[in-house]
C-alpha cells in the first residue's frame, strides 16, 4: 500500500470521526442571561434556562416583548441565531434593532395570510405554534421567542401544543420565551414571570420555578 | 512495435457502460427478470436470465419469445440513452476538470490532474477510476474503466480489458493493447476480415505492420488503425458543458411497480430521484435554490410541488426534509404513475473554509429547519428585517426573505444604513406596532389629558411625553402626525398620535 493510499485512509477515518462528532448540533446547557441584571437576580441560575420554556406573561404594554428581545440579543452575542415567532404580526423591528439585535441573525416567522385568513384564527395560531416547535427542536437557535395568541385554540389542543413546545425545547436545547396574556394557559414550564408595566419601569414577578431550582416567588422592578 | 510519444498525449480515463440501453431499462426496475431491448423486432440486448432461457441479441422478438416465453421487451430509445449518458457526465464533473461524452456508451475523463493530490501516478489514476466507478454504482450504473494516454487506447482497454479497471502507464499503451482482439479497434467493415485472412488477428500483430503498407491497402483508415494499435491517439478531449438544470424522472408504467398509491413509496422514489439530481448538480458545483416535484397521476392529471430552499444546496438529504413534509401532507387524488424532480433555480455553492470555532452542523440544522418551514408556510413567512430611511413609522423597515448568513459573517456585519431608519430616536419606538392604528377617545380637564378610552375601557393617564412630529411624503400619501408616549394606569406605555388631517387620536403601538 502506498503512502498516498495510507494518507487517504487516515483522512477518511478522521472525516468519519469528525462527522460522528458533528452530526448533531451541540446541545446547549445552562442559562441565557435576560439582559436585565435585576431579572437575572430573580431567576434561578441567573438567567432563562436553556432547553426549557419560560412564560413571560403580562398585559399589552407590560414590557414582556422588550425583555424577550433583550434575551434574544444576549443569545446573538454568543454568535448564535435567534428567532421570533410573530403570530400577531405586531413586532416592530426598528425597536428590536434599537435594543441591539442584529437583524440579519434574527429570524422573524410570520404565518402567511392564507394561514391566518378566512376567519380561521385557530389554524393561524396552530401554524405559529408548529413553527415554534420546529425552531425549538432544530437545535439551530439559542433562543426563540413565541408570540402566538392561544385564545382561538381549544384548551385541550393548546395544552397539547404547549407540552410539545416544552419537549421541543428540551430536544433542541434552546431557551424558549413564550409571550402570553395573563389569562392564557401556562406552559408546563420551568418558569413563569409576570410582568406589569404600570410603574415607571416594568415590574417582574417570578411565580413559578419548579424545574430550574425549586418553587419560588420574587419581585424585581 | 513503436512506443507512443507519451509526453504529448493527454491521460484519459475512459468509462464504458456495457449494454447501456439495457442498464437504463433495468434502472427503473427493482427486480431484474427476463428483459430485452429491441430495435424494431430485433433483440439488441437481453438480461442474463433471458439469455439463460435461450434468447440472444440478434434474434427476432418472435424467436426470442419462442425460447423465452416470459420475455418482456422495451424499445431502444437512443435519445434517452444519450440523455442518461449526459446526466452521468454531469455527475462525473465533480471528479475531473473535463468530461467528454462519447456516444453511444462511453465517457472520457481528463485524468491528467489525478496526481495533483500526491502519491504515485498509478495510485492516483487507479484511485480516480475507482471513485468514478463507485459514483456510477451509486447512480445505478455498472461500468468498466481504462486509463491510458489518448482517448482511443483508454476506451479499448475499458471495453476489452481483463479487469474492471485496466491501466496502461505512459509509454506502455501499445504493450497493453497488444493482446486485444482486432475487434477492439472497431475497424471499418471488411477490413478486419481481410487482415485476418493474412494472419493479423490481434492488435499487437497490426501494430508491427508498416503504416505505409496499410495506408496503401486500406487508405487513411488503415494508417489510422496502425497508429491506434501503437497507442497513438492525439485527439483532444471535447469537454461536455451542460446547458440545462438537471432533471430526473421515473416512469413506473410498464415496470413491476406499476403505480404508487400512498405517500411512503412516493417518498422512497423521490429520495432516489433526489440523490441522482443532487449528484449531477454537485458535479457542476451548483446548488438548487428551487425544486419542482411533478407527480404524474393515473390515468391522467398531475400534482406539482414547488419547493424553495433556504440556501442553494446540492445536498439531497437537505432537500428531503421539506420534500417529506410536503409529500406527507399531500392528499393524492389518484395513484402516481410517474415522478419527475427538476431543478428550477440553481446557483453556485461557494466552498467555505472552516476555521476553529465554526459550527457547520449548526448552519446545516438552520438550513434544514428553514427548508421545513418554507415548505409548510412558504418562504414569504421567513423574514429578516432591514432598516429603510423613511419617516412614516410603519414604513421605516422592510421585511425580506431570511437568508442564511455566511459562516464567517461577524454579528452586525453587512447591515445597511441607519438601523433605526429615519424616524427619529429609535429608543422612543414601541416594540409592538399595530397593523392598523385604532381610534381612541381622549378626555381631559383644563386642557390636560387625563383619561384615554381604549376599546371602551377608560384608563387614567399617569404620564405623557411628546409630541414628536412626523410628517412628509406630500408627493404620494401625505401624513402629518404628532406622536405621544402615554403611560396609562393598569396598562403601561402606549404610542398614540393625533392625526393632523382629521384631528383625531389613534393608538399605534405598545411599549411592551
């Protein structure tokens, strides 16, 4: 056997081993900083847990979107991609850019008019949740914000989809941030943060922290 | 025997596909039974089981069926054979700088550059031949290879050599060809018999004859035959340049498969087509940006699926993710009798050098999920924002199709213009903008705004900042707005404006 053949075999073996190492995206572990130190201090582990869903719950001007965008920016800081499932079609990108988001590394998913049209709000919501599940499970994103109204989805289906979101986050290792209204059903999630924007700066309250570090409650403003 | 002037001749790898029309017919079938390719009513090629039953090339179809009652026959279709040969040439472009299509059954690869990667020329050339044969096998073809200086000698060795790969070192072609029969030279009709009559029965014997004598006896063909017998063939390769994007089809009619009735076998067939199309595309250094899968239905009609990919790619595995999604969700109104996968758009795929810290698997995962989403929601749903220099808030950005950034693109690199657009300080912009501004009712005392009614609910005004006047576009759709950031009791900060045209207040966004 010639030197070149041996060299080729060694290279093939190395390629095979590299392929084995690289065949799945690295599972992320740990936490994602929220971008607001006072919120990190409130969160078990000091940030949003990766591989889990965190519910950010609040009224229409409670500051939950800004908190999610700050976390997406933190995810981008590490060179990763971030995604925002904009089921309501209300995200205002100039504000995201003003918060430091790199727009080229932020995927915005908006279900098409066909998905939301025809009065089939449930289908629209399900399309958004399906997209969120795919993004979370892919392993391609460090953080995914999910802004989809659950109001048109029947409660049982909503619960099932939320469970699937949790499984997808576990599989892909992304930090999932679900933006919801106070009356929305909760994700079987590690954390639930309630935000209130009535004060000078948004107030954040940790209501549940079952998976990430025990039950707990706390406030930050 | 005169050695060929090896230094002048190109090194050529010839691939010959024996009985190509029969191979093509068998590629569409999963079971290889008694099958013949016929031209008119004459058998041209037949499978081994058919031969074992007594059928022979040259028989009439009636004769062949008399010997082999279950013999299936397919017509000889030279145009399809040529197309198949071109398709294989396209795939082989990944292995050699130039490929010539030599009808009816050969491909000639430029092997001059085989040794660039190191090693002896023998190892390099034999390795190239083995890779080419492996690629042929992966695409369902069976071939033989010959390597020599010059096209003719390489083809002769491939067609008549004792092994699957036969190589003649530079200057050794005449010796390698010497034991081949005269038929290897494909002489004009009558010439071979006349040479045999004088005792010339192999290539070696012919190479020892003086070319002048042969030229005198048989004209230019005689002189050329002697030169070829001596391993001399100075003809250059004529490189094949594909003009259209690849397309592969599978006609199930007439095969034992017949029709496909559910998504699963359709997907299996699609995978086969995708592998072939991808290999051809990769040979040209291209990636598909858009694919079209056409399903011919039985007895008539067709279903067409167009598929956009997140980034041009020649990776069939990547295509299959969205294809599986689309085909899986398809309700087939009738069985499928034919499948065709074509590349509608393609672009060059630049090679990217990996450096430490790169995570190509993450990029691949991104491409896969984007392709899945594009297949289900359409690529108009996958967006990236770009700032636009406009004062009208709802026009201060554009959403364009999301493109997978280059592996080495630094965060922030490549952004265009002012990220906040021209609409003033972006920190004063809401995170949510309503698609349609909603009218609100204001209540006040002594010229001071005290209450805003949103959707019928009254909210006390805690604080108010503004106005910020935004106006312009008088040449098209003029607007004139005074924006206020208002903190409402129990709600938070909202963005409202007073429209200068009608004097009314509108809610335009939330500082959520």
